[in-house]
């Protein structure tokens, strides 16, 4: 078995590998960055505001949600609670990467998380489970997604929406299909499928009946609880 | 789980500060998001990793994407649902992600065309 310390390595070649791995899916991110840039300038944010928000926050769904609350006077706590709820999934990502993060220095482990988002986290986890170094995927993939998000935001600000109706071309499904491909392409056994089923049902119930934006956390925690049931194996880290 | 239980509706927050500086809001969003990216790592560094915690985290990592996707499939239009179905089928058959993603996008576009 490969030691976590070996899997936790990171160098330029691994970052480049991660960048190339997520470059294709990042092209679709440009489309949504453009939609965000356009929506934001139409609401009256300055170009510098919009670019800074995309560059510093780098979490699309929460940025769109903030625009919904935008105005001459903006409710600070409501924005922060909304952003926290939508981005709370990052807490799960940091926790699930911890077995490999703890092999790195304290400064490095927090630096590695700065660009964490759905796609590059999922790809990093997939690599770790296949006993391959994953942090190149997290950092390099994150750089690809961030670059695309910034290019898209800029296009939206200066040229309007790159594609008038991305939904008509199915482009809104690119990220969902990518994440699903990672789920379906992973390991499958009775235990995993049970965990998926519980997570799916719990997230749907939370989506329907619990406060907005709670479904990812509720579904993931419910799936995690299934992991405590007897059965399955403990050898895999 | 306190964070979602405490605030049933974001609009009902009673103590509120109205801010007119966009830069202040952007800074607050940046700090909040960074706290989510770092918070899970920090929590794990103070929790002793027992076998139970390890099993919980492992099962949770398998659940995150499903929890993102399930409501998307439920509330999406037929274009979205059939796109996800097409991706799943193609990935199961060819064992590669990119053809599956391409199939999903194509199906969504086709369904919405008609």
C-alpha cells in the first residue's frame, strides 16, 4: 500500500497534469462566468467589483446568490449566512481530504485548500482512492477552473453574454454530467450504493422540506452515518 | 448542524447591518468562503481520527456529489434528467468520463430542441 505521505506530494508536473485534466470542463465554466459578469454589471457593480468578487470568492453559486441580495444598501449578515450555507460543502471537502492533508505542513495544507471546489476536489479524491497523488488535481485543476471563471467574468463584463442561451445547447449540464461521471466511474459495491441511496433521499428531502441550501450538507452527513453501520472494510484510507 | 438549524429563513434575520460599500460586502464574502474552505481542515485537526470518524468521513466523501446531483435531477427539466441518465449509461459502458459528458450535453440539447 502506498503511504499517504507519498500520495501527498506536489510539484510543478503534478499541478500541470491537474490543469490539463480539468481544462476541457473549464471551457464550460467560461460560459457561466460570462453569465455572472453580465448579470453583475447590469446590477450596477463596477468592473473592479465584479472581477474582485470572482477572483477572491471563486464560488459561482454563492456569487449569483449575493447578486440577488444586491442593492444600494446590502444586508451584511444575510449575505454572509447565504454564502456560508451555499459554500458549506467546502467544509466536507476539507474534512474528507484531511487524511492526505495532514501529511503536509500546516501552512501548506491551508494553502492547498484555497482553490477547492466541486470538480477539482472530486478529481483529487478519485486520484487518492486510486493510490495516485491527488493534490496536483486539487491545485492545478483549481487553477484551470479559476482561470476560466476569470476569463468568463471578463467576457461577460466587456462583451455581454458569450452565448445567449447556454441552456438550449445543454451547456448548463456540463458540470453536473462531469460530477456524475466521477460518481458512476468510481468503485461500486452494495455498501457504496446504499450510501448513495441514503444520501440521495436525504438531500432531496432536505431540498424539499428544510431551509434553503441545506441539502448538500444534510445528504452528505446522512451518507456518512451509513458508513458507521457494520460491514464494509476499513483498509482503504 | 447548528448553522442551518439556527436560521430557518435567511430573510427572517432580525439583527441586520445594512452596508453600502460593495468592497466591504466582497471582503465579507471572501472571508466567509475562505472559512468554509479552511474550516473542515481545522475541525479535523482537532478531532482525534478514530476508526469511527474515519468510516464516517469516507462514507461522507462518497455522498457529497450524490447530494449535489439528486435534487438537480429531481427539480430539473427532462433535458437535465435525460442528460444525467445518458451520462450514467455511457460511463458504465465505455468506462470513460468524456464520452459520457458529451452524450449528456448532446441529449440535453436534443431534448430541449424538441
